[in-house]
C-alpha cells in the first residue's frame, strides 16, 4: 500500500508565502513524476506543477514565476514553495505521484488527501 501525506496548508494574506510538503511511503518501487494539483470550490482539479525524477519541471501559466516545485528522490518527498500568493490561489492542494508499486509492478497514479490553502485579500 502507498500513502501520500501532505502538510503546510494554511490561511495567509495576499502577497504572503507558504511551503507545502508531501511525503510518499509504503510499497514504492520507483517514483517517476510527482506533482501538485489544486481544486477550488466549484471548479475542476487543475495542474499546478510537476517534477520528474530527473528534476524536469512543468508549471501552470498562472503560477509561473511565483511557485517552485522541488523534490528529494531519496526521501520520496516533494515540496511546493508558493510566493506572492493571490486570493485566486485559494484551493485544496493535492499531491500526486506516478509510481510503480512493488506489490504488482504496475505504474499508477496515487493521490494525497489534500491540504487547504486560503489566501485572504
């Protein structure tokens, strides 16, 4: 079994910063891509940022220049540094990992439970 546990969500004022963390554990053989997605109330879940095991990154246009994704492959951990936060960044942020589970060696997506980020104006 694989678990992704997020932390770091909070209430912050516009212009502030937060750092989200996500640690993956369990029956992990190899993690390929890790990432962050978010879902605001009444909207679909959207990509925020992803990072491969080779540290290649991809960002949504709305967060480029403000958010930075990073990871530690040895610790199966990914972070999202969020600066210059805006009220429109308010959402539940979900951690994602695309990985091989050593119980069956299938590649699949796993999701965390989500952490709330609220940015007040």
